[in-house]
């Protein structure tokens, strides 16, 4: 059995940025009336984290992972 997943250009770009920032790509959480979220895992802990699509950079991913490891939330 073959399983195929499709990924659009934006998702491919976000997945690349997640990898550059040290995260593991999970996917996109589509939200109604709000900005979608990019979901990614911290490879060390397996914790799933997120950032709004408009804030995704490799640096922001790395910062979010570090904040999570220190027990801080990005909104603090």
C-alpha cells in the first residue's frame, strides 16, 4: 500500500525553516478566524510546539525550542 501526502509550497518552506531551526516538522493547524499555526516538535523532548505562520523563521523556531526547554512560554 502506498501512502501519499501532499505539501504545498508554503508548507515546504515552513518545513525547511523548522529543520533549520532545529525542530521536527509536524504540520499546519488550520484555524478559522485566526492565523494558522506551524506545528513542530522539539527533537530532544518530543514536545509539540507552535508558532503563527507569519512569525516562522529558523531563528524563531530555535528560540521557541529554547524557551520550551527553559520552561518559558513564548508569550511571557
